[in-house]
């Protein structure tokens, strides 16, 4: 095993569930997988700026359900649900364009994330947003680290930036760490996300680890 293992994949089944949940016949497997990858990429681009945590896909024989977890559901839903219906239409149009299998029954669910400062995806996007506004990178990561550590249930966090920080000619990495992050412990609930901040002088890579305590079997069953 290599030294670096993705914290999400490392804890699949023990703590985490798959982000795509379905069973398919051998003939449909390729088209389902292709559809999941392409639609997820499309939604990540389209909903950038709306603080999306994750996009989950569930399929049954006739129905398909998309679950979008976000800390700002009002931005996606819009006034009296106009945004959600338009997004649903856009997804179906994209499926037609990509020649994917269209489901008979299509549902779109938008779920609110209650504690956004403890979610690595939202935190990584907040850092990218700050860097794209040309704020000093050290100030951005320090301010966000303080917010993360004051969030409920967070026991440790680590943020790594890499690239042409501050427009320097030579790329380098900057790291900030608080608390503990036990990456080797399977029952440790560690959230991880990679993000990119696109600036005029290049792309800056962002990695965020957030440790939210240990989960034991009893806790898992009650959840």
C-alpha cells in the first residue's frame, strides 16, 4: 500500500457510504457509470459558488434521485422553487445531449448542511473564494482555520496550499495545522477535499482535512 490513501476511500463501508448507489445489469453498467461521472462534473461546474458539499446519485429500476447537499439551499431552490425546477430541466437536457439513459421518474432533492464549517468541501471552496478575490493567502487560511476550530464537533484540521503563492515565480507549499488528525485510525471521522483556485498567474491547489472525532458502532447505528 502506498503512503498516501484517500481518507474517504479508506473508510468506505466502515464509516462512509458510496456517493453513487445503484445495481445495474451488465449491459447498463457502462452507461450508468458514464452518466454519473459526466452529470456530477456538469453540476460541480454549474453550482460552483453555491457552497455544495456533495452530489449523491441513487438509481432504482425506474427512478433516479439526485441529492445535493449544500449550506445555502435558498440559492439553488430560488423563489418558490423556480431554481430547483430549472436545474431539474437542465439536468434532463444535459442527459439528452450526452445521449444518456433517461429515467422514467427523476427526483432532485436539496438538503441543507447544518454545520458548514465542519465540512471539508465547503471550507475548501471558502478558501478558493478568498484567494480568487486576491486576499493574502496567509490571512485567508488563518481566518478559516479559526472558524473551523470553533465549529461544533471539530477536533483537528489541516489546510495545505500549493502553487505560485502570492504570485511568486517559484511554486511552493504552505501548511497550517491545528489539533490532531489520526489518518491511520479507521474509526476516525476525517473529511477530505481537494479544490482549485484559478488566478491570473496560475492555479493554486487546496487540500483540506477535518477531523470530527471517532465514530463507534453504537454511534453509527443511532445515526
